[in-house]
């Protein structure tokens, strides 16, 4: 059977190719909302709010050309061949090597990426051309196995939001698209990734002090128990998070959805999908539309960093793929650490 010919669709005056619109991307939904064409239609209908969230940002593409049950391509670099309207931006990885990821500017860019099989857009917390100074802190609340969304909701609403308020910062909440919660905090782009990551570590440690049975910053799963993990490393250079309004790799095409804090109090995240979110936004608007207007400073958090340093609490470990960082403790899980194999600077003896 011959492959159907691509069709050209108009996206705000720019022609974009749509190929294989009837291919099933979300098998649970099948032809009733689960086709590639349905995914593209979703992003086409949401280009306004999603461009507000990702426009001008380094954006990695999580692609599933054969649907979410097929092979995944996690694309950090813009493809060599692309339409003239599609742009990139320069980033520097922890290795000091540079790259040129996708940098969306106009609605047609979003739809073009969706036609490549992009299910999820993952963004840096920076805006071109300054990709060295984040304009957001990103608080990723990650539940352990066995804990449900309600447990994460409680930590976000009862602990994270009040602490941010005390610090003069505004948190914008969204579902992760799975069991977790993301709180983005707009800040002035005056600090580098080292400072913003340490700021989130200080925030996490204060949450641990206030709710020791509910929150942990331990990188090692063996130490977390059933507590909610504050994944501070989401603020390290080159770490990206699912963008607001991004679809996730879930059977029912769930969406990482921005909410008001009032909505967040009783929302069922399983109901936020490509079939329901466009109507929600059309009905009440985008609760993150003015996020940039609330940019604050992290001076108080950096004072907390220094307080923790003075108390003997230094940096925490980076992800395994990162080069060894100054002041980082030994990158080995506690149950496997033998003290005499490490010096006071966290370096393995003999290396």
C-alpha cells in the first residue's frame, strides 16, 4: 500500500508539511484522538500559550516517530535540514562543548516539530541569546514508588508555596504529566547555573527542616524512604524539563498543564489531556501568561546557601554524566562508600 502523500497546512501564514496524520501515536486512544494528526492539531491549537512558555528558549525534542510505544529520539541538536523559518540558539554543555538546539520563534516552528513526531518539548531555563543565566528556578517534586499525586500536591501547596512567599518569590505550578509536580519560579537572569542550582538546594534543605518526614534532597534513592524528592539537579546546566503544555509519553496523551493554585487544590491530573486542555485554556486563559512579570531575586536563598555552608552543609552531588565539580561530595551512594577511599575534597584517593 503506497504511503499517503504529505499535505501542507497553513500556520499563521507559513506552510508546514504534515505527513502520515493517521498514524497511531497513542494506542490506548486509537483513531479516537490518538493519531499523529490529533497531536499536531493539539499543538496547532496551543501555539499561543506554548510559545509564551518556550519561545526563544533552547528546546530539546523528545520524538516518537512511530508513536509512544515505538523508539524514542531525544534530540538536543537542530536537524541539519530544516525550513528557513526554523532557528537554533547556541548553548554550552558541562563538557564545555557547544551545541545548537531548536529555538522556536513562531507558531509554525511548533507545528513543524510536532510533525517530526515530537511529543514533548523540553526547555532550558534561559532565553536566547543569554543561555548562561537562568530566568527560572525549577522545583521538581518527584514522588517515590507507592506515593500518589495527593502526596506531592500536599508538599507543593503546604510547604513549597508558603516558603517561596516568605522569600518574596512567586511559584507557578503545573502537573508534570505523570505523578509529579513542577513549580517554576521566575527570577532575574543575573546569576549563573552554579548559583541557581545551589539556591534550589538551599530551598530544599529548608523544606527538609520544616517537613522532615515529607521532603528529602537526597540524590540516593536508598536514603529517600517514602519522602518526596526535591530534584535540585534539574537546575544544573544542560538539564531541561517538560515545557508547559507539553504532551507526555502516556497512554492517554496526558499534558503537563499549568494551573492556578486554586485549581491545583483538587485537580485530577489524569483528566488533563490533549482532548481537554485546549478547552480549559480557551475557557479561563493561561494562568502562566504573566510569569515573566513576577521575576524576583535569589539573594535570600544565597544567604541560606552561605548559612548552610557555615554549618558544614556544602554542595550536593551532580548527575553521573557531569564532570567532577568543585566542592562536590563523593559521587557514590552511601551504602557503598568506604571513607578511607576518599579525601576531604571528595576525590577518590589514588586518582
